[in-house]
């Protein structure tokens, strides 16, 4: 059975909680799926101190002792992950931002391949669409297969029309997420994702060396030789494009 974990950035069990409950109900109507709700307010998450040890030496050198690794384990043990947050001053809540900063090293060393991710944002009036996009970008950079999420707008108490619009958006988000969740293997990368991977790994291979943690991580994963982060069939055109991106990566590295 697939497992989905929902990370909730709200302090309350209201609009965001209602939205994820509706999302869960939709998914459970398609298949038997296990759900876990993680209310970030119930976990100990410290503010990142900016020492850079996680980037430079490895995340195990982080001086902070909090629930970061427990939350990472929850992501590792899930097939699907949802980040759900209210819009607070045009951003995710501080709780959720705190978690993302604690996992910033994952932007350098992505890991959640083959897992599905989406974002659900609730708001009163305006500004949440860019938060949804921001979360989708974070999910993608952490390695997840991202499906488009939603931004749900309503002032309380909601009108019937507002509720209908919200339910429609949640339904679409649920269908997209479910389809990706049920895929037997992750889909091949887009040209853009392939380009970013090949430029990154080629320049990293030529510019860095084994003194750097990121370099060792990429080498251990076999990413200096592989077509992409994970096993996938690129097809003829993407294989040629990949070789071309490696060539550009080499030239860029030499020019440095
Ligand atoms: C501190 C704070 C900042 C907020 N900022 C915004 C905002 O910038 N734009 C907006 O549309 N709604 C804003 N809201 C409204 C919430 O996003 C909205 O009520 C949300 O649905 C609350 O979710 P919850 O019931 O799960 O806590 C803000 C609310 C709070 C408490």
C-alpha cells in the first residue's frame, strides 16, 4: 500500500487542515492509501544558524539537535509527500520555512527520487500562487516528482461558491498527485531538468574534487557517469541532448 505524508505548516486545525482532509478523502476514494499528518508545530525545529557545515562537511555535522532527521525519515518512508501551508505575508509560515532551511543541503544533494510531491496553499485574499510555485520548486530541487498543487482562497465564513471552487481545485490536485503516485517508475526528465543535471554534474566533476562533500556525494551515487539522477530510458534525442549539455558543461568549467 502506498503511503502519503502531509506536512502541515499551520498552527491551527482550520482551513489548511480541512483542505488536506478533503485531499485525503479524494485519494482514498481512488485506492487504499495510508496517510500520516505531520503538524510541524508538534516537532522541535530549530532555526538554521548559517554555519554552512551541512553544505561543506555533511549534514551529520550540524550542531543543532532537533527533529530534523526524524522529519527526513518520514519523507524517506513515504511514497508521496504534501507540503500544506497557509499564506503568511506572501510566504509559507515560519514553521515551514524553518524546516526548509534545515534541509537546504538537499538542494545541493537531492535524494527523494521516485517519490511524488505536491503543495497546498490556503489564503484569505492574495499572494499564494507564488508560494505554491515556490514549494513546487523546492520539491523538485530536493529530487521529488512534482505534480502541480493548488492555492485555495476564501475569507471565513466561506460562501457556497467559494467552497465549490475550492473543492474543484482540490479534486484536480488529487487526480494529478494520484496519477504520479501510482506510476511504476519515475518518468524520464524534461529537457530542462536533463540540462540542469548534466551542466551541474559536469562542471562539478571538473571544478571540484574529493575534498568537497558534494563532489563525494555525486561520485558515490555514480552521477558523474549516469544519464540522469535515477535509472531511466532517455531515448535517442535526449541522449544526444545530454551529450551536448556535457560538452557545454566542460566548456563552461574550462572558462572559469
Ligand atoms: C500572520 C498572518 C499572515 C497572513 N497573510 C496573508 C497574506 O499575505 N495573504 C492572504 O491572502 N492571506 C493571509 N493570511 C490569511 C491566511 O492565509 C488564511 O486565513 C489561511 O487560510 C489560514 O489557514 P489556517 O486556517 O490553516 O491557519 C494571513 C494570516 C495570518 C495569521
